[in-house]
């Protein structure tokens, strides 16, 4: 279950709604937005190219759409993703048992990923059709651009592996820890960018990454003395859960970095005359591939489909309604993000998504009864500080690169 993959924008915006699917959206010649289709906020990358002179120029003035549209988009992002986050924690931690004598926690997370991808295919296709003014199919662009297919496939494979691993970590850590650790996504993304593409980053990104990481470590150490709720769905093996989250984050780093290169490749001079890759294309295509891969995995290599149907027959339809709501809200939330990016600016989106992530953590504490030790509050505060540090620097005027 993703925080949509799982959306924060960076100077080179990228679109992760799964343990979600990333979608990128071209904003300017020098910036790309990445968004996780699992509902997660996008992670921003600002890579400095070696040998390039930087000259400060004023950014182009954005258009000024109606204030009512801005309020509508903000309400859409807050309502969809805050509810999405609530349902994500509920599905992973609620005791759905219809029998008081034995607890029942839902564990068929691959089914949740498949449902979310299914709704994202539908919403992404509708969004692309409305935007282009003609009926669009995810397979049409993919089949007419077979040179890009290997990258589409590798990204989808990375996402289909990353999401289940991340959700498996919830067997060992609570959801608040999961959210805080996911905020460390910037580190593996930067590492993969550096190793694979030789990218460099501004100092504030390193500062933000270190601050968030220290906050996660303090939160982890503080958890050893934290009171554990009765009938908790996790076993308290924090080290194993953290290891699974780190592996998932490294896969996310590969996904995000490869998306950047995919947009560069699709815009290269030797592809003139071909339809341009957009965020809508990527949302529909990656979710289509992820749905196919995950469905094959469920039906051929796991027993999760029988677990899913058996769980519903024994404990009622509540979990099914939660899963459907989770998938639909994650897909709809991404559309509000696209509209905000197109009609306003990434600055507006950064402000909205950063506060949304913090509210998700706060709601997790108060709605699900997490009891934090003083050290954990310090760790959580450092995590907030790291997120705010990055967003504050993003709000400064951009630099236009000139050779």
C-alpha cells in the first residue's frame, strides 16, 4: 500500500502513489515532477550537471487561474490523501475479526496493490482522454513507442517488488514509523542518481536527508522503550522492518531515477515527430503493467487470492469497502495533483503536500492511539524539520541553466 508509491515535488519534479506507482509530469524545460501512483507524494530531485554554468534569471510568471479552482484542488488533495492514508493504516492494522475470541488482521497486500493499480488505470486513462480530447488507451502509446517499452517494464517490475516489501515491513513496525521512514526516500534516490547517472545535488538536499535520517534513528531507538498496544498487528522486530523498508526505498530510488531518464529519452532529438510522453501516459501505462505483473503473481505464485476471499467470508465486507476506497482515493488524488501542477505551480503543490504529510503523521498518532516516548517525539520533530528544510529551499526562485 503505498503513500501512490506512494507526493512531494522537487526542483526536477517527479510524480510514487503502491507502495504505488510513480508518474512524471513535464513542467518546464528544466524541471520534471514525479508522483507515486500509490498515492504517495512525489519526491523532488534537483541534479546539478557538471560543466554547466548557472545564471540566475526570473522564473516565468505562472498563469493566475481562479482562486476557487485552487481551493478546490487543495481540498481535493487534502481530503483524498488524508483519507487514503487513514485507510492505509486501517487496512494494515485493524482487527477485522467478527469473532471476539480471535483477532483477524488483513495480510493479502498484493490484492490491495492490484486494486489500486486497477483504479489508477481507469482514472489515468480518463484523465488522459479528457486532456487530449480523444479516447486514449495505455497500450496504444506503449505499442507505438516500443523503444521505450524496456524502461516501462523495468520501472513496473521495480514498483511491483518494492510495494509488497514495504507493506511486509508493517508486520514488524507500526504505521507511524513506516511514514517517517518513507520520508527518507530522498537518500536512496540521490544515491541511485549519483551511481547510475553521475548527478550532483545542492547542499540543502543533503542537509534535509541527514536531518530526516537522524530523526528516524532517534525514533527507532526511542521505540525500544515505547509501550506496545494490545493485540498489535506487528511483532516489534524493528530491525527487520527497517531493513525491508530500506530495500523498498532503494527500489524506489531506481524507479524515480529511471523515470527521469525516461522523460529525457522521450524528449530527445531523434524522437521528433513522435507523441510526447506525459504524466497521464506514465500513470496509465505503469499501472497497467503493474496490474498485470501483480495479478500474475497473486494467481500463479501466491495464495493471497484465496486468503482474500476467505478473509471476507469469515469477517465480512468491511475490509473490501476499505480496499476499494483506498484504491479509488489514491487514483483521484493524483488527478488533483496534475491539475494543481498544470494550473498553478510546483511551489503551491510543495506547500500543500508537505503539510499533508505532516497531518498524516499527526492523525496517525491521535486516531490510532500511538503512545510515543519523549525521544520519539524528538525524532518525529527532526523528521518534520527535514521536510520543512527541503520545502523552504524549494520555495526560493529557481535558477535557469544556461550553457
